[in-house]
C-alpha cells in the first residue's frame, strides 16, 4: 500500500500589501511553518475516502463507489474539464447531494479536494480511484493571511499528482521539477478561487516554489533563492484581532477615489520601497561569507524600509491600534516591524537582525505575549512544497 507525506510552507507578504491591488510590486516569502498531509492507501474493502482536517474539525467519509460513478463511470456526463465553472458546478452538485458538510469552510475544503483529484486524473491517465485516507494538519493560523488555504491547496494537488505517478510507476521520484511545480501552482490557484473568489496568485506561488518572490499582477513571478547562511529571521505576531480584507481594500479604494492626488503618490512610494527591497535582498544573498559590514549595511536599510512602509500603510488607514502597539514595542528594543496582509488586525512581523542578542529577542517576545499577543519565531525563504517518504513506503 502506498503511503507518503507532503509538507507545504505558509507565506508572509513582506512589502506591497494593498498597493499590489493597483499593479504595484509586492514581495512575499515562504515561512518555516507548514501544512502537513499524510496519505495512506487503504484496502479495497474499506470502500471510503477518509478525510481528517484537524485544525478545522472536519472528519468525513466519501463513498468511493458513488465518487467513481459520478466522476469516472460510464454514465458520468461528458464535460470539458478545462471549463472551470462547469467542473466546479458539477462538484458542488455532488457535494450537496451526497456529503454532509457542517460548515461553509468544510464544504469548500471538500470541493477543493475533489477539484484537485479530478483535474489530476485528467492529466495522469494512470490514475485509479481507490480508497485512501488523508490527514491534514497545519502550524499556520486559519484565515489570518499566512497562506493557510494556499498551503492546503498546494498540498492536495501535490498529493494527487504524486499518487497518480506512483500508480503508474512505483519508482517515481519523490521530488518535483520546475514544470511539476508550475502545474501544482496553477491547479492550486483554481482551488484558491473556490475558497476566495479572486485570489492574487501570490499565495499559491510562494507555497509551491518557496524562497522570496517578487510579484506584480499580470507578470510572471521572479524568485530570489535564499541560501541557508543568509536566511532572514522574523517574529510573527498574532494580534488576535479579526478583520475583513474586503472592507480594508474598499476603504483604501474610497480614499484613493476621493483623494487621488494624495494616494497615487503613496501607492507609488510603496512600489519604490518594494523595488528597493528586492535589490537589497538580491544583494544580501550574494554577499560572501565574512563580508559582514556589507551584509549588515543592507540589513539595516531593510529595517528602515520596513518602518517607511508601515508609515505608508498607516496613512492608508489599514493599520490598527494593536499593530501600532507591536511596532512601537519592537522599536523600543531596536527592531523594525510592520503589518502583513490586509491589516486592521491580523498579523505583524518583526525583523530580527543576525547579530541581535537572544536575550533581547526573548524580552520582546515576553512583553508582546504579556500584552495578549501570540508570538512565534521563524525563518523566511525556505523551500516550497516537499514530498517525503514514510516508513510504510520506504
């Protein structure tokens, strides 16, 4: 029986949130925090696809025979699998008719699973639907801007793609080439559409490929590989304040419409900041070991740009008192911080210089925790989605 594990990073937007909506440059990076998916093929007499999504409380059995008949049987309707809307409508009809999902979140998660499975089955002709068990869990906060849904979608697509290839050839490699990752990212983007309607494409790209990504709507992403010795450490701080991305985007849109001569330059300034950051990050990755002065100089400028970008976001009225508190506390310890994602609550990140005393980082983390925030330390720019052998499949 086939078994394997998938791990997929989350993401953080470092620069360009909100301005990316207006075709400006954004910079995002993978997080060293992951969604994990454990796949186990089951004996034929199990008769079910068993799905466990612990973080959202979903435990579901999908009948294999009905799924085969509906999507792969002789009586299945002839349809164009490239027609996203028609395929999704057909999947939703099956979910409504056959499965009991307690929440809209559960329903969209199952729809993503079926969409990923159906699309991969069209690409990989060796695909055969058999009983299996999927167990998903994540270190990422749900609905907080850390890319949890994209990490979930990328994990699903990678899982089905790898399983199909193992069905064709048990010796198939446990890695993904660039073309494979493009396939995964594109299908995961469509899964993201199921959950979010109109995703930007940043999240699925970062979760699939990892590293640091330069992104602009309508243009191919550009990657900045991060070497192990030059990984950037941050604190991720959860304000525990809920926010509506739609409301915040609409607020800035209203300001821009009312005061175009004020906010056009603000958005252009965000674009210039992001472009300078990209230059610095590329430079930091090429600094030779031992050239600490050059590296620290670039790092110090990066901290200044974080402060500038946060000020611009405050001007756009997308910050929040909780985020302002985090930034002020970080500054008292000599660190730079800014919101990430939509703002209005959600998360901030604090840049940790390579020479920062551990005691100072611990003290800041303790103070933020005492103020009611949740703090975790992580690195930026690690690898994208990975496939791992398990002891059962070795």
